[in-house]
C-alpha cells in the first residue's frame, strides 16, 4: 500500500497515513540512524567528497597559474601529476556509485515484475544512468545482474512483498500509553518511539521467510542490522507472512564484482573471522534497544523531543 512521505527542512523523512491513534507522522529508520548514530559508510563518503572538492580547486588554480605565464617547476609538475591522478580516481569512484544504482534498479524491477506490481518501465540496461557509464562499468553491471540471477535460482528465491511501509508505534506517542507488541515469537518489551521504514523485500529464501535489505555497496555496516531487525519485528510484517516467524538478513550484491552473499543474523555459513567482522550472531533485542535509543537521540538532536 502506498503511503505519503515527506522530507522536512532538516532532511528528515517521515511517513504519513499510518493507522495510528492519534494520527501522526512517523520518522523513518534511516533518518533516525542518520541523526542518532555515527555511520561509517557516510563518513567515508564525505571524506571522498572533500578530497574531490580539494582536487577540483587545485586543478582550477593550476590552470590559472599556467595561463598567467608561470612555470610549474619540478615540484609543481609533480603536484600536477598527483592532482590529475586523484581526479581520475574520483571520477572512477563516482562511476562505481552509478553502477551500484543501476544494479539496485535492476533487482528492484525484477522483484516487482515477479510480484505483479507496477515496475519501472525501462529495462535496467536501457536507463539513462546505464547509458552514461563507460564500457568497463557497463560490464560490471552485467556481471552483477548475472550474479543476482544465479543467486535467485540457486536459493529458490520467492518474493512475497516489496517496497511496503512497515512500522512500530512507540509507547510514549500512543493515545492510551500502550503500543504494538514487537513480535518475535515470544514476549519482548515495546519500543518507546515511533519508527517506520520501507522494506526492500520480504521473501522466501531456501525455505525461510526473510526480511531482506539489498546492498550494492562495498560492505555491510552495523546500522544495517538495526534496520533489518526493526523491519523483522514491525507490526504489519507478521500480517504479510500470515503470522509466521520471520528472520532477517542483508543481501549483498557487490557492484564491483563477485558472488551475491546472504548474511543472516546468525552468521550461517560464515567463517569465525567473517562472523567477527560483521558482529554475528546478532543480539536481536539489543539491536532493537539500540534503534529505540537512537530514535530518542534523534529527537533530542533535532529539537523535537516531546
């Protein structure tokens, strides 16, 4: 079901038209994590943007210096070469980010077509983003999509829902001081803060019902686990699954090449080193508690605490 969504002046995304009492907008999980927790992936990306801007400024200054009839000298020439090299790497990084966007588009379209939903009209290899890529990055897209196709067949991947808005009503915002029980198959405390999210896909994978977050970036980060654990316990997910138990995982489709990996919360099939790297197995209650705490920090930092 489509839900209204808005972005406020601080860039925070909120969902509307949710069946809550009293009616109210609910901040998205990604906005909560952005405002309430450090995000290593975004920190790294910001560093790359800063280096790119520095490179652009240095490039423009060098051109002005030469145009004024000045001689670079040996040191200046070495610096110029370094700037040119960095510009090449910056451009390559931006192109790889575009590869990830194309691959994510391809997977999203594939899942929606399988579900009989309204899917983007253009095939992924006919989109403007794909057309702008150099040939080597187009090859990367084709390799990643082939990996996805192979995974889907081998894992008996059967999508059940996609792009659904899911939510938990927080106890402190509810009309009667109560909230939806967060469901995991056994009683757990309710969350204090409202949260909502748009899940990538709910699917049967290898016989298991799973909430999956599709990632095409370079890795899996801690906040990703908070997102999927929230989605797993969201009030309407159990309805989508007929009340049956749902597990959660991260589906990593690396745009830079390689096989598709499914990481579940138990670390199934991973080595001890990989489980340590990704913080597996997860303490699911602690993940939900961390998200609830981050929601409180986000409210405080944005000055909207009630």
